C-alpha cells in the first residue's frame, strides 16, 4: 500500500510540474501570412500586382482562374483575422 501511495504521489507531482504555459503565436502567424501573401497591402493592390499581369483580359476560358486569383487576394489581404486575434488578447 505504501508503494502504491508513493507511486501515486510521484506521478501526480510529475504531471503537476511538467505542465507549462503554451505560447500563443497565432498573431505572429497571421501577420506573417498577411505580409507574405498580400503584396501591396490591400486586396486591390494584390489583384493589380498578381492577377492583372497573369490575366490581362478576362475570357470565358480563364474566368475560373481569374476568379480564384481575386478570391485568394481577398482572403490573404483580409485584416479582419488580425483584428479578431488582437481583440481576443
């Protein structure tokens, strides 16, 4: 009984002292994603720098690709994610 009690106390102490605080790096990741994937700093600048040179005119053949490119710019340049993370901290 004494051995079981000793093992139980050692196990409890081990788990108690091994717990650590997890660093929240979601803001760093969001800012880095914005800086890397949003050239120009806004959705319209991203479209002008990325989508317009690739697709100078929109046709029925490339409409899906143009739509995907502009959607990527809109989601990558969305500052709402950063604002929400800042608000939650």
